[in-house]
C-alpha cells in the first residue's frame, strides 16, 4: 500500500497526536464522564489506523508492529485477570472485589480499582483492533506481490 | 410502542437479507444490520421519559436516571461486534482469493 | 421523543433496504453506514453518550475494513435469473418473518409502554451505586464492578476473535 500526498501526511501528523490524547483522556476520566476503557481503546486504535492509512507500508514496518500489538493485547488481558483475582486475597474474598480505598466521588483518583480496569481494558481493546487491521493489510500486501 | 415495532422491522430486514442474498458481502452487511437492531432494542428498553444520562453529579444527586444496565451490556457488545464483523471479513477475503467470486452458489459449484 | 426516534429508525430501515438491494457493492457498504450512523443519533436521543462515542468510531473502522475488502475486487453483483433455490429461500424468508412477527406480537405486549418505566433491575443498580463503587459514571460502575464477569468474558471473546483472524489470514493456501 502506497502512502498519500504530502499535504495529507502533514495534516495527519498534526491530527493523530490529538486523537491519541483524546483517547487517553476518555480512558482516564472513564469513571467521571461518559467513556471508559472500551470507548477510549477504540479511539486510540483509530488514531493508529489514521497514521497507517496516510503513510502506507513503506514508512512503517507492519509485521513488526503486528507482533508488538499482539503482545500488548495478551499482556493487558493477563493484567486484568490478575487484578480480578487479587480480589480473592482481601476482605470478603470475592472475585472482582473492589478492595482499593474508594476516595471521594468526583475526584480523578477515586473509585478504587475501576480506573485500573479501565486503563488495561483500553490497552487490550486498542491492541486487538489494531491487530485485526494490520493482519488484513498485511494479507492484502502479500497477495498483491 | 411503534418504536419497538420499527426496531423489529429493522431486524426482519436484516434477516431477509441473510436468507435471500447470494453475495457474501451483502450477507455480512445484513448480519451487522441485525446486530444494530438488537443494540437499539436494548437502548430503547432502558429509556425513561425525563431521565438524564447515568452520570451522577455529587452536588445534586436526586434525579431520574436512565437504566445503566442495558447500556453496559451494549457497550461491550458493540466492540465484540466489530471484532466478529472483521473476522467475517477475513473469511470472505480468504474465499475471494481462492475462488475469485463473492457468490456462495458459485463457490459451492466450484468445490464440486 | 418517540416520534423523533421513529423517524430516524424509519430512515435506517430505508438505508438497510437499499444496502441489501444495491447493485454496486461499494454503494451497498456505504449505505450500510446510514444504519450505523443513524444508530449513533438514536443513542444520543436515548441519553446514552457512552454508546454514542463507541458506536461512531466502531462504525467508521467497520466501513474502512469493508471498503478495503470490497475495493479491488469485482464490485458488481451479478443478478442472475431467479431459479428454484432462489424461490425456496424467498419462501423460507417470508415464512420465518410471519412466524417471528407472531411471536413478537405476543412478547411486545409484555413490555411496558415506551418511556414510562425502566426494568425492575434498574433500582438496585442506581440506588446507592455511587457509594458502593465510588464511580460517578454509573455505566462504568456496572461494567467493571457489578458485572465484572460479563466484561471479562467479553474481553476473552475479543482475544479469541483476534486469534481467529490471525489464524485465518496466516494460513498458506494450497496452490
């Protein structure tokens, strides 16, 4: 896949960072405002897809990126599982127990473990969707060669 | 009540497409239409007149909220829907490279 | 509110019908975008901003993937003459639709009138949920605290779908 023209590339360079930051904002404020791990993860994957579409495969080493995103995806789901299991160690010993101190409602650092779940589920969703997209692109390239 | 009926008709349109179309891409589109109608039905069930979005403001918490449970179910289902649709697309692109057509009837004949 | 949503769902039905009957596959894919983006507006009207954020990005990515599949293939769908199998499937579709209509007519009478009341389950999830989870966003509270099992299951399905895509696309086809 070839990249697009210079204007598209420069505009994408400007925009992709902002889209990425917006995704991180949605994830981190997931327990205060609309959003959360699923929404923010999809937005982050969208920013990477924007870069790949604009720059093409000459600029990025797609196979290497795909193995990296697969790794991140699996590590993130593992961390979510460990966080869920950690509820079995404290208090009433329930799976998915929210054993962190809750804090006051409305603060950024509050709600116990929910921000942690949000962050790792966000990484997992972003890496999954990016992996699917990269797999399709690599398959198309292999066929056309 | 008419909203429920329209939502159900949207589901039936998708079902009709899945059964009668022969093109694989059309079948994938019809499946995603059925999926969307299900999401819409969940969101409709949770709605209440005069309710606000389920974000609690600690300053004045006494309000009528929309039901958060169907929204939580649909939230995960949308992302799963994207993953399954792209898996379907992967199967379709694989079949197209092998047989050179999107038509399921022709693919069945070519396999013999 | 019900009228506005009805109008948008009606437009979505028209878009779905066009997407199913369009001759060019690219226009069919883009017409299916009417359904997805109409759903975003419905979510906004139904006071579900979380779902609207997810759906608008997911629909865009789905369109990109579908266009990438359709773009460099034979885009014309060949409508051949209807044969026996076509008639059989059409009759099956009509029969199924009649049966489903009957069952939906029975089951819709059990639902409350639109917008009058929510499910009984909503009470325990809203009352005191903020104290229990400490989260101002009730949807996040339900997703990760009350219904954590569900979320873990869905995340597992996501991983499985990704592994499925990688397995399908990495197979070296027989020449």
